C-alpha cells in the first residue's frame, strides 16, 4: 500500500520539473564560460532558489510515512529497486529515513525519478 497521496507525489514531480527546467536551460542554452558570467545566482546556489525551497519545505511537511514512501518511489524510479521490490524499498527507506528525504531535491532530475 502506498502511504502517500498520489496528488502529493504529483506536486513533488511538478516542482522538481521546474528545477529540472532550470537545469535544462543551463545545459543547452549557454556554453560553460558564458554561463559562468550570466547564470542567475539561484542556479549557482539552489538553496537560494525559491522553487527549491518550496519543494524542500513541502517534503519536510509530509509525515514520516509519506516521506518514506516518497524516498522508496524515487529509488524505484532511478532503478535502485524494481517496482516488484516496493516492500523492500519501503523497508530500506524507513531505515534510512532521517538522511534520505532531505536529499531528494538535490538529486539530479528528481522529477524523472518519481514520474
């Protein structure tokens, strides 16, 4: 059983895609030297990005079971676990809970891990 409302997962995906879109701009629109001169401060320091902060605060507002389910879904999305091993992913996420849920926004392409 999934211990997180699918609407909450969709919200995380939506916000993570906004962060991904900023990364896509930096990857495709500028060469590295030009980017260093023109990149917005928020992309250089994601912790200062309001979208990043909103996503991080939303994840922190989830209850423990929801955070654990979100981590397990991300692990399945990135291929650490197969979907058939969801219970194992949940058990491992529960053990790693304190450190794992904080890292979701910092992972590359988090929206792709959850969609």
